[in-house]
């Protein structure tokens, strides 16, 4: 019985050490997820559905998020800089006003450095984005 308890204690200790090591390694190198939101007029009526459409992102505790969109001067605007947790409160407050040039996203420097890119749109023509590695297109309707 003594050998069994020692063996069980060693297995539990090894499991705890492996779990702690995995957690520390994942925490040290967080996955960078860039979320690019289309602010076209056609998305205005679906803006309230964005949190539900992006809920799958909140299940990754080892990720940092950056949320970008286009601004009135047709440049990219940062709604949330790199930080843990996805905050979409700024998205709910912006006015959807124009078609977002999806190809413009490919010129953004952080497309190359992000580990994963999520494009949020309801446009039909998304061919330019489908070829982007590590990307996912979320259609909001």
C-alpha cells in the first residue's frame, strides 16, 4: 500500500508540474488575434450581433486582441490595442457609414505579425481575404 501511495503522489506531482509548465509557457507567448470589422452601412442593422458572432474568440485565455476598422478618412482606426480580452463596446458606438475596402486590410502592417486574423463583414465579395493565411471570415447577418 505504501508503494501505491508513493507512486500516486509522484504521478499527481508530475501532472501538476506539467500543467503549471504548460500554463506558464502559453502565458508567456500569447496568440495575437487581429479583428478587422467592416463598417459599411449594410452592417449597421447587424451591429448588435457582433458580440455573439465573435463569442468563439473569448474561449482562448491565452490570446491578445486588437480591433481595427476604417475611419472617415479611409484609413484604419484602432478601436482596441493589443490586450487580453475582446472589448466590443467601442464597436457598438461607432456609426457604420461606408463600404470598407477589404483589400486595404492587406496593407496593414499587423496583418503580417498577427497569429490569427478575423475579418468581420457582411459583404459578398471576400475573395481578396480568403487567400490570407491564418485568417477567418465571419459573416454577420
